[in-house]
C-alpha cells in the first residue's frame, strides 16, 4: 500500500482527472491556495473529479512567506479555510510547497526559514490535518533543517528530484534522493507523457500513521561505481528559466531542461571552444557554465 503513484494538479492541468487515474494514479494533491489571496479556480472541479474517480484527495499551498513566522501563520490559516471549503478530509495531508517563485525568498538563514515553515505546519496540525513539506532536493538539503521538521511531524517530506525531464512512467530508485523522513518522491515532471508531475509514496499515506517519526527509507541502490551529478541552479532568480540543449556539433536542438534540477554527468566535451556536459540517459548536451558540481 505504501508504493502508490500520485499526481499534483493546479490551474495548469485539466479539471477532469480521468486520464491520470487511467494511468494508475491513486491519489492527488490539488493546489488550493497561494499567499493569502489566491484560490485555484479549478480546485473545486478537480476535487469533485477526484472524488468521482475514487482517488485519495490531498491539497497543497504555494508559500510566499519566505522566513516570516507571522506571515506563515496567516497563509496557513487561509489554506486551512479553503481546504475546509473544498471538503478535504482530515485524514489527508495539507502540504506546504516552499520553493522559489512568486516572491517567496529562500535565501534567508536556514534556521529562520525552518522556523517559519514549522510555524505554518503547526497551524495545519492544530487544525486536525496531517502536515507535509514539499520542495526540491537541493533546497531541502541546503535551506531547510529537515531534521527539525521530521522530528516534529514524522515522515512528512515530499521531495522533488528528476533523473530526466523526458516522459517516464516509473521511478528509477538508483536516483532516489536519500534523506530522512521522505513520504513522497516526485520523480518526474512529465509522468507517462501526460504533462503532470509523477509522484510515488514511500509510506502508507492513507492508513494508520505512526506517532513517532520513522528513520530514512532504505532503498536498494547500485554502488558498483561512483555516479557524478551536476546541479542546474535557478538562473537570474527566475524558476521558469530553462537551459537550451545542443547536438554534437554545438547546434541548438529546440529542446530544453528546467533549472533547479540535478542530472547524471556522462561526459564533459568541448565543442568549438565551448564546454558542454553530456547529461542523463539520453546523453543530452548543455553548456557547462549553467551547472554546479
């Protein structure tokens, strides 16, 4: 029951979730709110469709509070009020999406970021829901003290980390972003070619919850040789900025990869005086200047 596929949807996805359920999704996180004034206009229809398809329905909120504790509490209260309006069961999770975008500042101190995040999750917990924290693997490791979060709320980390931006249907656990307290791994931004995030649960999201946090999920990994990875950070503070891919002659292919992603480094090449990284299983070439090791 723990290894179940799920999706998360916002205003960018369909209101009819049938195609996702047919692909094997068992649960959905519907974006409900952002900040203290935005409400997803498709949320009501998406929740209604999910219930009709007998999917487990959770909700998430996109943070704009940065490291402000008072603002975090205000956003959490707004989120809870809309979750109740959407009739989200208190057996389900209300997730905090804390990442770069829409003015959410993530470069403050790790301790102050964590204090604000915990303040938000405390409001969710007090309201009777199960709190969850979503972000990319890099932010979770470097900008948030996830050990504090897990100590307080148990296995509640929803981590995004993609091996490739290409369409995939199943996660490769050789790429699992190991850390304590992972409840869900978002392994794809294009699950089954449906242009929706693909997630797999690592705990039983819909059964009985343990009162005490469980240690890091143990997964089988191949360790025959060291795998080198490179990280593509957000460029110019714009999370929508993408990196263009090139062919073996250094020409643009018309394809792109997202920033704030981590890639397997296959090789390093120099083409016409420009350094490139060969990435992932598809061996795509991207300018090395946009990456960090």
